[in-house]
C-alpha cells in the first residue's frame, strides 16, 4: 500500500525482483508482496541464491554484537517444552497392564497350540523413509534372525556423486548420538550385515535416518550433510 | 573440522532428534543468538522469549536446513533476527516498546574506521560498499536489519512519502548489489 492508499507493484519500482530479494531479507516487503515473493523463489534458483547472498551479507551487521550468556532458565524452559513427558490421565496407567494380561494370555495360547514361537524370538522391524523433495521412497527393515539391516528403494535414485548414509538413533530416551549402519548402494535392495555391537540398538522406537554425505560416507563418524528422511522402527502386520 | 563444519554437523544431528547435540548447539551458539535478540529487542524478557522460540524452531526445522546456500551461523542468525524483528514489531504496535522516532533513523550510522580492521572479508566488503551510499540510506539499511524499521516508519519519521522512501532505498540496494558483486 502507498500512503495514498493505492497498492504499488514492486515491478514499477527500480530494481525489480533483484531489489525485492534485498527487501525480503531486510523484512521490508509488504505482506502481500512477501507471500508472492516466497512463491517466486521456490521456482527461481537465481533469486534463491540472491536471497542467500543478501542474508549472508546482512548477517554481518551482527558481527559486532557481543555474546551474552542467556540465563539458565531459558534452556530449562526450552528442554521442558520439547522433551517433557506428556501428562497421562491416571487410569491410563492401568491400560498396559490390562492389555498386557490379555495379550499374554493370547500369546501363551498360540505358543501352546503351535509351538512355533520360541522364547526370545525378536520381531522384524520396519521404518518408512520418504523424501518428497528428492522423490525418494525407502523402506528400512531390520531382520533379527539373519542380523541384517535392509533398505529397499521403492522410488527415486541414488546420485553418483554423493553417498546416502543410514543412521540409527538408539531409543535410549536421552537423545543418544546417531550410529552409522552403512551406505545405501545403487542396487534396489541394500543389505548390510549388522555387527554384534549394534544389535542391541535395533529396537522398536529406535529412529532410522538417511543423510546426504560426501562419497564414501561422513568423514567424521557423525552425520554432516542434510537429513533426507527420518522414521521410527516398528513392527508390521 | 572448522567451527562452521562443527555447527553444521550439530544441526544435522539435531535434525535426527539427537538431544545431546541440541544441547551442544545451544551451548555453542546460544550466547551469540541471545546477544543478537538483545541487540534487536533491548529487553531481557523479550529476548529470552525469542531465544526460546528460536530453539524450538531449530529443533523442529533442523531438517530443513539444507543446501539453501546459507552458512550455518547465517541460518541461525537469520532465524533469530527474523523472530526478534517480528516480536519487536508486535511490541511496537502493542505499545510495549516506544515507537520509532526520527532520531532512531540517524542513530547507529554505518561504522567508520573500525570497519577497516574487520577480518571477515564479507563484512569488510559490506561496510566498504555501504560507505558508497548516502549516509542516511546506509543507516536505513542497517536500521531495517537491526531495528526492524519499516518503510512506513521511515516515511513517518522523516516526513517523506512512503513511495519516495521505497524508491530511494531500492535504488540504494541496487547500488549496493552492484558494489558487492564487483
């Protein structure tokens, strides 16, 4: 809007989309133009680079800003907002016992009738891993009987110039570090024999993640590149 | 690993839900980001609120930090600066902080001699090119970034038509772009 109430098109102003990129980073674009501009950068790689370049330059305005340690309650508030256990109504606590009793009885009956399920037999676990941007559709599969971790590629391709690395984050509840399982191969099915040391982390609730790394995998032992997809291991019917 | 690669690796681990990496990233970058939020908002309570919001966003969006061309610190600073400016504008319109006065437009002119001792190449170029602009325009660019000035505020405080202010500033931004790409 102008001061006389007539909307102005940035196209009529000097600089066109290139000036708008700087205005966007400075937060000067009027709301309607900002929305239109964001739509435009999605399909214009040059413009996206312009925005990134301005962001890089203007961020230098903060170079002289001194570090100030935030008060300790800020981290506490952040972590409790993100990681606090959700409150469960008290009667819900009874539910697992009730269901567990039913399931145990049913399972006992199956074992008795078929004799197929031995004690200690572990379930197969699966995780869907999808990256819409790259059109990548993967299914991760942990097969405990053969101690093999598999990734089936149902859609998308693995580029020749980078590696897609598979990570498992143990379900230890304390935010353990990701552990590398291996790299996705060019084959449709990647099969990785899992060393004994990693078998204990292959549990339901453990998280599988795929990151893009330099050829040959992360040089550091921890993921360094963009994370393409994340999914939790779970049993399937 | 360079400090930049270390922060990038922490962001990648955060994207996978690694809580320890999240805390490391907070300890590593929180003081700078809190400094940035304080610089924009100038009030502890508001800056704390923004820092909290920023780290919730980092946890939820670390996976979107991709090859968008931003260096990791620039991404974190941009997220923080944008959240702080949004909060500042809400505070201004709600009367929590003082509105912009003409004096604010002249405050913080582009840095002078100390710019020559800046080690960072991009910072040096930015300050050098800002000095080629008329001083009031350079102050507007800086004021928009660090103090969230809007065209309407600049126009009202300087008693100039909004469209005129915008035309001037866009010309200056193009001049700046030309100088930076030299």
